[in-house]
C-alpha cells in the first residue's frame, strides 16, 4: 500500500490539522476529540452538526462553514465519532437557539448521537433535535444499519438546511421539519468497480474480481443488491438510475437536482460520462433538471465507482440550493 500518510493512527488528526491550517480564518478544531467548527460569527441561528467515521471526505468536516454545517465530529476511519466529542461540539456552537443533528443512518452514529442528546438534556445543555438521513435505495438493511443507509444525498440536506438556518434564522422545530422534507425527497444508489483500502488494514476491504462490480455498495464497502459482471457505462448507470427513479418515484413533470458522486478513486472524466447518461435518461422521461453537481461529495477512501442522487425540488429547495456557501470545498 502506498499512501500519503505517516502513521495509520494519525491519519484523521493530521488531515484535520491540514484542513484548519489551510483555512485559518474560517475553521477551528479540538484535535483530541476530532471536532471541526466554524470560527466566524454565527449568531441568532440554530446550529447544525453532522458527524460519522472518517474516510468519506469531503463529508463532513469539509462542509463546515457559512451556509452549511456549524461543526462536524470526525470518528476514526469508518467508525462513529465519540459521545463526548458530539456533546462538546454542541456546546461549542450553540448560541441559545438550539442544535440540529443531521445523522446518516448507521448504527454507531445513531447510537452515539442519541446518547449525546440524552446527556445534553440531563446536563441542562443546549436544546437538541435529530434527523436521520436514509437516502440509499439499494438495500433495506445492512451490517451497519437498521433500515436504509444514509449516503451522498445527505449533502442536499446539509446545503438546504444550512442555508435556511443561516439566512432566515428559523427555529429548531421548523429546521427539523425542513430537513425531514428534503430527506423524504432525495434518493441515491451507487456501485463499486474496485474496493477501498483503509490505512490500518493496508489491503482491500472486500474482494471484488477484476471483471465484477458491486451494485448498491455501501460507503464502507458493505454489499449491495447484487454482484454482476462488468458492463459498459450505459448499462451500469441505467441500472442504478432506474432504481433511484422508480423508488420515489420521480415522474414526468418533476424538477430535480442531480448529483453524480465519485467514491474517491474515479477520474472526474468518468463521472461526467455518468452525468451525460443520467441527464439523457431524465430528458427522455421529461423530468426537468434544475442543476447538476458532479464531483467527489461523499467518498469511501479510494474506492472506484460512483453514485447517483436525485432530489425532487420545490421553489424553496431551489432557492436554498442557490444560496451561497462559504466552505473549504467549492462544490456548492
């Protein structure tokens, strides 16, 4: 294994240090607890926090900033953030309006955020509430979840909810309602061409033959719907996009935002090939595309493959998607 790392145990902290040093006017950190939080003033708003295992960058730490998250809690690679980190992050960013936790549906993340909420309530700390994000249509349950997994569609929740809190200063209940509405209208599915390699293990996390693809793979490499022989891009992308479209379902006349998300090891040119296939499919179905996002938004280290997310839009969602965000990555 060849990677730009020193010691595997130091990967997450050194990554977060680099992120803060590269954005000193915007970000601060509590390194021993792997908390990244906004440095700029953010008064009179509900604070928004997300967190999960590291290895999915730019999610979540790279989305901390004006118009998106107020803090992120990074766990070890593919492991949940700690209970005390979540509690401390909530106390750091709360400005008296409460805190909304946006949590992707993985068992460890849900458990620690739930316990953090209970602890904050017991201590008389900030008022908190939680929305569980579960946009993955690939499987109902997996090793890591009870129910559908949360994947790249979560970025739409961060963006829309973050803009609403930043610009309009709505209360915690209203912000939770909006987050649930976005989650209810976004669907995602991905596939893997090649496994990822964690720094600690130094070898692929699952076996995938040179001529095989995993349809519906999870962010940690957990299995999806089925393992198939490799096929041309038109066929692969059609299969996952059909699954996404049929699930909501998305229908003629709908207006959507499209996200083509790389899983970490896929060249950007291949992601644009995927984008072209998806956009042609939507055109044929007379589904209107408001905006298309193509990049690495929620990865699995160096896994090769991509995911497709569709968000059914209304006028409020469109307005908030267009609202500027000042975050380390210029994707939104």
